[in-house]
C-alpha cells in the first residue's frame, strides 16, 4: 500500500496532456438553459411527461445557482449540464415505465437498513459490505446513473446491460484524467451508491453542492418539503424492486443526516446504521477530494473558499443530526463508531443485521467474508492530508466549532493532530 501526498493541491502542476485538457476546459462554452434542457431530454427519449409540474421550478433554481458561480470552467459547466440532462431523461423514462406498469406502485417493501452518516465516515464501505448479503436489494452505480432501462435497449450478445457498459466507459475515462480520485472515493460501476442520486430525479437533493459553489441552491433545497420527495424515493424503490428483487433494501446517503424527520416518516420500520466519525477527519478528506477535482472543473482551485463552504455545510448537517437523532427509535438504531467499525467490520455488520431481525447465516457469512477478501480497505493506497498546509485551517479551531457534536456523541475520538 502506498501513501500519496498531493503536493500541488493549491497550485496544480500539470503535465502537457493535463494542461491541454485544462485549457480546453477554459475555452468550452456551455449553455445552461432550462427550456432547452427539457426540450432536449424529450427529444432524446421520445417522451414528454415528467410527472410533476413543479420539477421545472427546481430545475431553474439549480441553474440560477450554477450561473452565479463564476469560478466554474467550461468543463465544470458541462458536467453540471450533463448531469441535469441525465436526470431529466431518467425522470421521463421512470414516469413512462410507471405509466406502463402501474402495478409497480403496489410492490411491498420489507423494512430497509439505512446507513446514515457524514461523507467519508465509512458509509461507503459499510453499505457495500451489507449489500454483499444477497437478502438485500441495493443500487450499484451503473444502475443509479440510468435507473430505468431504455425501452428496447436489452443486453447484447455478451449478456451485459448497455447501461453497465456506458457507465464503465465513463469510469475508465475518469481513471485516466483524474487517477487519484479512486484513492479518495472509488466509483466503479459495480459499487453500491447513494439514493440521493435516485431522489434527485425529483431535483431535490444536496448533490449539486458537490459540483459547484451554490449557496442559493443549498438554501432552496433546505426550504423544500422533503416529505414529498422522500415519498417519491419510496415509489422509486418500489419500481426498481418490481424490475429486480429482493424487496428489502440497504440504502445510504449523508443527506439523511439533515432529513431524519422525512426519512423516518417514510420508512418508519427502518433499521438505521448511524455512523460516527471525527468530523475534522471527514472534512479534510472531503475537501481534499473536491479540491483535486477542481483542477479541471474550475478556473482556479480557491481552496480557502472551498474549505469555508464545507466547514459550514458539515456543521449544518451535524447540528440537524444532533437535533433530530431522537426521532430514530432506540431499538432501530445501531451506532457505528468509526474506529470500532474499522477494527471489526464483520462484527459490526453482524450487529446491524441482528438489529434488523436478520440471522447471520452460513451463507451470509460466506458472502460478507468473500466481499472483504476481494475488497481490502485502501488496497490501492491512501491519501495523506494536510489541513494546515493545503487549506490554512487549524484543527484545534475546528474542534472547538464541532464541540457540540462530540458532546452529543462522546464515543467519537479525535483523529487529526
């Protein structure tokens, strides 16, 4: 295992190929017009019904927020445009499928297991580990990107779903142009991913904040009645269960931290795996990953502005979680302290399954141990972080700011010196 220190995070040193790509990113002209995006999505799919007339309002709110971010390069704007267009296409296909198969609305769902916690707090490893249990339905990244099959677009002679192959091609391109991203957050087509990407077919999640500096969208999103959007998520899960079982889901997304009310109202029987990790360690990992990605999607890195935004954003997530944690019934919550989880991931998974009323069978043990054997943590190496050098942040100041979280969850240990 190799340790990697990104020495040029603040001022990237690019080789000739990277510099050419960066210069192209600067010159790209990308139009973000909501009406044009809607028209193109309809033309691309041959469909017209988005199912919700208020969707266009949230689309415009997202576009206005992105337009206010003058620091995005042309490539950054293209990434946002491509994402929005993909969501609109997916929504059209979802509504079309539901119209053709209304019986999918009646598919019963067993009580899910939902991983709730900060990004970079072990949630990805945990959800992938639990998803190895074949009793669960989960959503691999290739299926998140294109959740509903394209009508008439079946597997080829190789038996592979075209959606998987398209996702694999994108993944391989990312590996070439941004190779260190996989050390911080690897996202191959088969990895189990977050349902905030699914619920965003309703253009209602915090995901846009990871692509641009969009405080106005943050405020708009926080003002939405998320009960409506979580009900839409449940309907999505019914449709995807109709397409492929089983009907007990394992889910995860950090957004749930500030939406525990809507989450528990929608899934009142859920078992919640509540991950707990030092938020300063989380922060340094998240903003390093974002700053590394910014070398292509932004005109300048602006690490200080980036850090300030995410210090505030993580504090908002944590304060909401502390405020609403009581909404999770004690019998349905398993606290997953990061150090304990890293020291015994199989034992923690067993504990969560027991809380969900699932027996740790011989088959389950074999499936989970097989996953662990094939996916050792940090198998490709790890990134070494430097809050002071890269972002001018003093850890002690951050610990003072997040003291309320440590007081609420005293089992969390400090990781950053």
